[in-house]
C-alpha cells in the first residue's frame, strides 16, 4: 500500500541520516585524536630537546644508543612526566656517613649523615676513603634479591684483597631521591609477587613487560638517574665504583664518575641494562655477542663470568669433593638443589 511504502522510505531516510551522523562523528573523532597526537608529538619533541639542553647530566644517552635507535620523544617524555612531574634535578651532594655492617665483618654501610646519632662507630665517608687506591664503593638498590646478592659478592672480593669497602644502597640514604627509587621498587616488588601468585596470563604479561627494555627504556631511566646524582656526589668521581643495578650506573655516568664497572644483572640482552661511560661486564658469551650486535661499543663491554662470592669460589674443590663422596655413599639419601629467583619467588 501507499502508506506502507511511505513508512519504508521514511525508515530508510532515518537509517541513512543515522549512518551519516555516525560517520561524521567517527571522522570527527579520528580527526581530533590525530590533531591531539600531532600536538603532543610537537610538545614532546620540544620538551625533550629542552630537557637535554638544560640537563646537568654528563651522560649523552642518545649518542650511546646511536643514530639507528632514534628516541620516541613522546613515549619518553610521557613516562618521565609520570615519574618525576615538574621536579628539577639537584646537584648538591647529600652528606654521607658509614657504619659497620651487622652481617659482614669489615664491610661499611653508607647512610645519610646523622641517621645513627647514637652510633659512635659512624664515620664520614670522606674519612674512610682517604686512600682512593685501596677503597671501593659498591652501589646497589634493594630491588629484588638479585641486586643485593651481586653487591655482596663484589664486596667479598674487595674485602678479601684488603680494600676499604662501602656498601651503598641508594634506598638506604634517607632523602627525597631515595624515596623516588623506593616508589619504583614498591611497584616492581608488588607486581612481581602478584604475577607469581596468579601465574598464567598475568605472569606471562609481566614477563613480557620485563623484556621491553629498549633504547627508550634506557633514556627514561637516564632521565630519572639525573635526579639521583646527590646520592653519589659525596664520593670522589675517580673512586672505583661497582654497580649492581643499571640505575646506579646511570646515576654515576650522569654525575661524571670516571671509574665505573656495571655488573649486568640479567642474561636477557636489553639496552636498558647497559650504561655509557662505564665498563659493562656480562656473564655469558651469548649475552656478550648479542650486546655487540645491538651496537654497544666494544670498549664499553666485556665478558666476565658469573658473580659468585669469594667464599664460595675459594671452597669449590672442597665442596665438590664432599658432594662426590656423599653421592657415592649408598647410605646417604639423594639431595636436590632447586634454585629459585625473582622478587615474586621470595
């Protein structure tokens, strides 16, 4: 009928108008998003260049990453703003003292001056390291078990050779800068434990996230390290400094330290783990070759081996003989050693 035909045409017109409206909204939304993206890209490019030009850091991270790895300035600036906001880096040293370790005889543990007001054994670090040729600072961060394990291993060798050895945990230096590091540690530890407890897709996604240490990740860490320089500036810049966390090495590089060894903590090669102006030591030949292929300068990376403490290495022949004797004794039950690592496993 005529009435039905009119209704059908009206429906078609309404549907056409609706589709046109939705298309207009979609095109407009895409246009707005694109315009916003262009504006953000322009802001990030200018902000990144200004930040680099005004930075007190002595570490040229872009030159280290090379022209084949240009910065994603929007990504870097977005994460940087989330981490530090509008905070400006400081260049005044935090005064430090050190006290004897409760756990390792002969080892000194650094802290902010005045932290142990009633500890008569506390000494200014400048007093402890008067002989720089026989002094070593081992800088680390209490972020998971691995970084401290490496640090104590390095300390054991220095102590055995008679060096004045200072265990310098950035989080242990009560300060605004230490709180910045501590906030990252809290997130990392919480997420690692959560991933370990939930397992499955969550653990897989967290594992994948930990493999995203590209050159931009290194740039983000380097920008944050500029804010941490006061934690190291009390030490002479030519003192032997061993780091077991790349953020410590980046802080040393930014501050202009000239005698830095960075113990690369992971066997999965990522730009995030290596640091310019330092000697980066890796544990395995495959790792070493991968870093060279990535473009790390050969004069800034060496193959060293596993980070074992002196006491363990010196006792290897005796321990192995004990294991052989026990394994061949019929009366002894079998022992299984199951290594477990990572913050989530603790």
